[in-house]
């Protein structure tokens, strides 16, 4: 092989490397976009779930019953410490 052919081969390989590096970079960006989209969907689902559950709580216990979130938390702690609720939660957990 002559030097010109070797130089051409080297240039071709370097161009291929650049092309594949660019493709790798594009795939990494695509992966990051997918991950970010999934995180966003998870946050939206969580937000929706929290709003729905808060609305359920307020439908049975209107806001005027409680002056702050601390009182709501106290109510929930009392409710979730009852034996009936503990048994219900245990049954739900076992059925999954």
C-alpha cells in the first residue's frame, strides 16, 4: 500500500468515527428526552392523584372543619391508627 492510500483510509475512518459519535450524541439526547417525558408524566399523574384524593377528603370533611393542614394530618393519623383501618390496609396489601 502506498502512503496516499493509507492517508485516505485514515481520513475515511476518522470521518466514520465523527459520524458515529454524532449518532451516539443524538441517541443520548433522544434517551434524555424520553426520560424527561416519563418523569413529567409521572409528576402529572402524582399531582392528579393528590388532587383527586384531596378532593375526596374535602368532600367528607369540608375545609371549614380544619384551620390548617396540621389538623388534617392529626385526623388522618387517628384514623389510620384504628384497628379497623389497619386490618383493611393489611388485607389490601395481602391481596396484591
